[in-house]
């Protein structure tokens, strides 16, 4: 009876703990923003992916919204969190493939775009077009466009960041070039992330095919490249696995965050980078970035960014609302706030990635302010900028031809495709040859972007096959006989130890008993000579 | 000695309360919080791992995960490499830690544990941070990058050395000095004293040190990633990738379960279950 009581006690305690966990996690968030009560808005984002001053500014503007900000490491970890606890966040910022997966599984809401006019008015028409093109059918739903589920945040590409003092630019014009030149043996890295490295592997495996597509051009070029860079049939996966395995011995590392530091400190000469990291690495290496104590990083390394010509990846991160969120009103307010051009400029200034929001504010405050080098060109010509007024510069600009610019190593880059969606030529920027790669890290030209493919998400059997390929590439594989020999050896050793420890208990292991001596048999007492 | 203890244990309990009414607080109830903790954070997760390991994505019972694990030469090789790395780490830790623990336990300098503190202090710093710092230090000296396996072993030894020193130290410092005097009286030289008296008496510390170094090094992929430049995969990394990258909780759980069984078997084989060996030397 006493035992029973104790057990009941324990059970009761367990039940209480569980019920309290249960009740806190399932309490519906019924509070509405407009009834005056404080609303908690739970936002999750990648590490260092927002200027947190903007969160304070948002709270100041909407005093009855309380922002709780947290971070996660990868899209996949975010997915796990949303599966385990769908109401853990109100706004999250996954990448396009994860948004597609989440939307297809009905884990996020379709958005009412009319509530975020700040975004819809200013979003780059080009980006909007790409997102509209990503169509899928959610479970029990009708075909939808990805853009209906997300408010665009940042976007970018993938390419080589390389040290121009060591690496020949011809070698980074293709993904495989770096690995063909023995000069960079153990001096280059790939991403320790299966999607990114698989894309690089596909581009290396089908290099000739891709180059032919690019050479042919045409309106369906991007579609063809996208097809190649999304191949997941077993034969392709095997080929890519072989390619990557042959490249692995030439690598310095598989990395996700140490690459940018390793190239700045000179441990490596080239690394596969996401565009925002590329911009960061180039700036730090040139000493443009202020250290925490206000001093400038002094070490100078000429780094540049190149998106290989056979094609690369283009990715988009967007803000989405999980289905279980009950704070729509506050969510829309936040998304509208973060998409205002002046806030976008502040955010970009802080994180260094490129926003999907276009518009004149971005063009003037970011593109021209950061990249335009027309004034350097004038200095090269011998003008004294102190003596020139703004209207003088304007007149000089009007009268400068492209040929004159080229003569001094400058060129006009047309970004109208991003800002207006056409080729009006209204949004251009003048950069020197040295700064071209840096501009491409944030605002690639239309020509480059057309060679970049969106990679869809992998699931089911193709994910299993990818998993197997990735394990084989990342790990070592001993021949089967060696594995069997090792396992047999270990088992024998274990059995030996067990037998040895129990040697007294096992009859057949005991040595035959020593034969009794004559004296023992007769029960005689044996005495030694001394005693005698 | 043992006989005496048994006699004492058999003696009648003096403080047995004579009458009990309802739920009365007794010392036993102090265990309830721990019991609840154990149920929530050890038993329940373990049950979940077992559940996931024996089911497939749709929740049906299946052994596919184990079949996949044991028929894939790469995963088996990964297990072998993890064990070899862990063995090397443990051995080097033991060789380095024993003399240190011995000196610490004997030295007069260690009055009040000052010297011990110096050895243990690195444990107070976050180990990822320590790993990064060590990597930079090795790069500075120029050792880093010779061989990734050597790098990983260096990193693991560096991070887990205190876990070997502490248990050996605690056994050696509690050892009765009169044993040493007796051994000297009986004519043993210093070496004989070490091998015949000190070493056998410190076996509990050594075995708990081995357990505490060997097991985590099998799965501690932060160090293998940092020091191996992502080019070396150990079992822990396999499990992590199944859960995070490939969303295959079932296979991840199966690998975790296999690892658990390997650990249990190796502990059983080496006799780690014998309670007399532990004698409060575990941390």
C-alpha cells in the first residue's frame, strides 16, 4: 500500500509538470493589436541578419507591440522548431526553398499583400517576376505562387571570392577551374552544406552542357540552366558524388563560416561564398570595415568576387507568418515597417546583404553612395573636386561617353532591370575595374543574374539519395573486407575479455586440478627440514 | 573489512517511525524532484529515440533504418574512425594525465588545491571558444594543417584532459599513505611501489576517467569540425546531419541507439558496471 502511494505521488508530479507544459504551449494567443492590450510579436531570424536598432524603432512607433527577437542557425533547424511547436514564432525569415516546403505543407499563411503597400510599391519588379515564376501546389490547395506567401527580405548569389594577387581570374570563371590548377591545392574551400555544394558539384559535372546553353543564349536559357542545376535523378547524383569525391583531397576545408576569415588571414586563396559574405570579406580585406574599438582593420588583401560563367545559384529570403500565429495585425505592421525604403537602407548598411526592395531611396542612398566612382574618374582626369559644384559634375557626367570612361578603366553598369524591370538605362552606376566584383556581390548585372538558377527543395527519395551521396563525399569508405576484419577482431577481443574476467565461473575453462601428492592423499603432515 | 560492513548493515534500524498516517514527509520524498527530472529528460527522450529508431517516416514499424546503417560501408567506416580517434584521445589523455594527477596529489605546492585549480580552470571557459583559440594557436606555431586526424586528436586531448586528471587526482589524493610506507618497509623500490600499490589502487579513477573521455569524444563533432576543417566525419556529425540537414529523425535516432548499445556493450565488456570500481570518483 505504501509503495502504491509513493508511485501515485510520482505519477501525480509527472502529470502536473506535463500539464503545465501543455497548457502554456497551447494557450491561444487571442490578444488583438487594436484592443489596447500589449501584443507580443515573436520574431526569429538568422544570426546577425537584422539591424536590431530597427526593432527598437518599431517598438517606439507601435508602443503596444512588444517584440521578442530570437535567432536560429539554419533553415532546417527552423523547420524542426516549427514542426515541434507551430506557434513558436509569429514571423520567421527562411529561404525560398524552405518557404516553398513550408507553404506546400500548409505550415505558413498566404499573405494579404494589400496590407504591405510599402513593399508591393517598391519591390524590384525583376525579383517579383522570379518569385511569381516559382509555382507549387500545397496539400489540399490550388496552385499558388511563392510570392503570395512571403514578403521579400534579402537576396543574393553564390560565387568565388578569390585573392587577386594569387589567383588568375581565368581560373574562377568556372567552378572547376580552381581545382584543375594544382597551384591552389589545399588552398580552396567548399561549403559544408549539402545544397550549396551539390549545386557546385552539378555545375562541375555538367560544365560542358551548361557552357553550351550559355553560349546559345535565348529566352529559355535560364529555364534550361535551372533544369540542369536541379537534377536529382540517381545517375546525376552519383556523377556529382564522384566529382565531389575527386575534388575533396584538393580542399582546405568544408566550411560555413570560417571561410571569410581564412581568406582574409591568407590561409586560402579562393572560397565559395554567398554574396553577402563576399561583400563583407572584400570590405574587411581592403580595410574598409571599422573594428569594434574604432580602428580600421589594417591588413590589405585584394579580394574579388566572381560568379562562374556556366551558372550559379540565386536565392531569396522572405518574411513569412506561420499558420499558428494569431497576431496577423502586428505581423503586417512589422513587415510594412521593415520594408520602408529608409529602413531597408539602414538594414542593408548594417548586414551587408542586398534587399529585394528597390526604389529611388535605395538607388541614391545605397547604390550611388556606396559604389559610384564617377568622382574618382574626374580626379583621374585631373579635376579638383573641391572647386566643382554639383551642377558642374552633372554637366561633366552628361558629356562623358562610355569610351572615355573605358580609357581610364571605368565602366557604366546598368541596373535598370532591378529597379524598373526594363532596359531604360535610368539606373546606372559608374565603377572602376577593381570595384566591379564588389558591385556584383550586391547588385549583379542582368546578364549574370540570368545565368543564376533557383534551386527547389528536395524531399523523399531524392533527399535520401542526396544524403547517401553527401555521407560518401564527407566521410571515408574502407573496403568491405577491412570493415569485416575490424569488426571480427573487435568481437573476438571483447569475447576474450569477457571470458578472461569470468574464468573462475566457467567450468570448461578451468585448468585440470593438480594431481594430489602422496602425502596429501594419505593425509600426512609435511614438515620442513628446519622444523625437524 | 567487508564482513564488518555487512554486520552493520544487518543491524536493526533504530529510527524507524512506529506509526504512519497519510502522506508524511520522509527522506525518500526528497528523491521525487530527481525522479521527475529523470522521467522528463532521460527516460522520455530515450523512449522517443527508441520509437523513432524503429519506425519509418509515416510512423509504421520498420527496421529499414538499421538495415541502412549496417549495409552502408561509409557509415560503418565512420564508426570505426570515431572509435579509433576516441581510443587515441583516451590513451594520450591517460598518459598525460596520470603523471600530472600523481604530482598534484603528492606535491606540497598543491596545498589548498592551487595547482589543481590551474589545471582545471580552462574548463570554466566555453569549450567552443577554447577550441577556436587552440586552432589559432596551432596555426601560429605552424603545426596546424599537417594532418587533419592529428589536429582532431590534439583538439580533443586539449579539451578533455581535465576530465581525465580530476578522477585520477581524487583517487590518488584520498589514497592512504600508509600503504606506501608499508610497501617501502617490505623492501619494494619506488618503481615496484608504483606498479604494485599505487597503480592498482588508482584503477577506479583511471576507469572513470576513461569513461568520461572516451564516450564524449565519439560524438563531439564540434571539435572534429573545427580541427578537422570539416573534412573528418565522426558519428556525432552523422547524427546531427540526419536531424538538421536531412530531416530524417528516424535514421538519426537509429544511429544514436546503435551508438548507445556500443557504449553499453563496451562498458559491460570492460567491467564498468562493477559498483565497487566507482566508489564516488565520478564527477
